[in-house]
C-alpha cells in the first residue's frame, strides 16, 4: 500500500502533498520504534527568526535531517505560532527525505498553505500601502500648494508614525511630489531650522546673562 494513502492526501496542481500528520502516521505505521526528534537551532527574539532541526530516526540510526526557518509576524499564523510552524515544517521535510512524499516533492500541504497565506498577506499589505500613498499624496500636495503648515505637519506626523524598515510609505508619497513642491519643503525646512537656531541662541543668551548676574552678585554683593 502506498504509504501516503492512509491519510487522504491533498492534490494540488496534480501533485500529492500529504499533510504532516499523514507523513507522521505513515512513518510510525512502518516503524513502530521510529523516532522523530526536534530541536531549536536558534531563536532570535529581536528579529523573530526561529530555526528548527528535525531528525527521522529508524532503529537508532538517523536516516534524515532537515531544517526549517520561520519569522514571527510574516503571516497571520506566524503572529502567534511561528515556532510551531518551523518545527512542523522541519518534521515534514525530514520525513520526505525518508520517502514519505509523492512526485519527489518535499513540501507538505502545511508548507504550501503557509506560503499561500504569506503571499496573500504580502498582497494585502501592498494594496494597503498603495491606498495610503494615494490618500496622503493628495492631502500632502494640497497642503503644500496652499502653504498650509498645519496640514503639512499632519501628513509628516502620520508618515513618521507609519515608519517601517523600508520607509516605503514616506518614499512613495514623496515620489508623487513635483520639483516645485519638493523645493518648497526644502526651503520650509531650512527656514524652520534657522528659526530654531535663533530661538536656541536667544535662550542660551538669556541663560548666560542670568549666570553672569549671579556671579556678579556673589562677587560684589
């Protein structure tokens, strides 16, 4: 009997991708003393990246070893279960290397489903990004053309709050500005910087005068 038939395999594009559960059942059905051993290779809490290693052991001998990596937050399921997903994938690939697969495909149904969910998540984020770029671009350009400081500050504040590693929202909005609008923003920033410098110098001058008066008072009473 085909090892994968005990678990109603999932057919995708003509290929038989059994679930991890099916591969595990088939493995233990064939090898009652078989073992599937897993271990965490690394778990970076800063980046959310976790790497798992899985061994398929038959008669005390490691017959296959596989690794899998997941990153927390890259899909809905990985928001809370990226460690479990990495372990499951590593197990599936180790068993596939022992022959528990079809059509020479290492991927399990869970791997394909996770990849599909990640693609959908990426597409959703890209669509949201385009929508936000269009919305903020209209508001930003209108505020610049009207020299509306409050409106400009509101957009810039929203861009800072939405900052990500790629800074994609800010770059996308800025790419829609005309040369004239960019020039106005540069001049506005320079003017604001100069005003801040003048105010800083004024405060430092006031502090210096107060300090001098205190020293004179201490010296001369």
